[in-house]
């Protein structure tokens, strides 16, 4: 009898994870179904209560505002869903009080937003940009350190320590604005908003959070 209950519990868990995966893929127009893992044992007691310990969601790749995002690992807490909602038999959305996540924005997404003639590479906890900037018909050698930070719309890269070649006398602040880059990420799945950014060899590693997450049944 115990074995039968355990098997039933695991089957119900796999079915629920698949249904949630379908809901998330449909709600956020993902190119593929995400991986879903619901924590806690036994699972059926959570179903009866309509409350779940946590739900982990893995999205391999997604595009937000035209920006590629890879390896998005999210955890939902305070998840509530009835049996009908869980099985996709109710139009009411599954809800979660909080979502937290990490993901990577490749450096190519930043490079594509730089002015022509400017290159970018990681330099410790910052990024170093350099190359040739156009200024009133002149091609000026320029370099700067850039530290990425979270912004209300995604990521902002503000140049600091800007150096301009000595060909002509041009204030560094004049060219700093041209090296300022915004990377929009306002349409991340799960109502996520970027909270912090750090530089890694593979790209910009973002942390993000969301409140009152909800997704309706798959269409």
C-alpha cells in the first residue's frame, strides 16, 4: 500500500510539473517548454492544501526586448493553486508571491549597442571599451571603464575614467554620453525585474526578482 501511494504521489508530481511548464511556456511565449521542479514530499498533501513549498523553473533561452537571455533559473515561493488550476482545467491563474532568478546576457548583446568602431571586453569586475569615436568629422581614439548596473528598464552601462586621444582637446565628458549603453530587459518572464548585475567571462550575470507572479492556463 505504501509503495502504491508513493508511486501515485510521483505520478501526480510529474503531471503537475508538466502542466506548469505548459502554462509558463504559453504565458510568456517561450520558444520551448521550460524545466519545472516542485519541491517537497509528499506532493499530494501540497495539492490538497493548494500551497506549494517552492517551484523551480529553468528556461534555457529566451528573448526579452530583442535581447537574448540564457540559463534563466527561477524559484517561485508562496505558490498557490487549486487542483483544477494545477491540471489546467480552470481559467484562473496559478499565483506565486515572489520570484527570484539569475540569468546571463551575452556580451554580444552589449557589443551590438556600442557605437561603430568601439569594442568591448571584460576587465575584472568591469568592462573596458575602446576604439575610435567620431566627433565633428574627427576620428578620436577613446577608451573607458564601464560598470554595468541595474536600471528600471534592464541594464545600464555608464562609462567612467574616459580617456580621449591627445589629437585635439575634447572634454572626456563630451564623448562619455556616446559610450553610455542601455540594454532593455523589461519583458523578462515571470514578471522579473533586474536587481543587480556582475561581469563574468560568459557575459553579464543578472539577478532578478518579481512579486505577485501569475500565469494562466495554456491555450
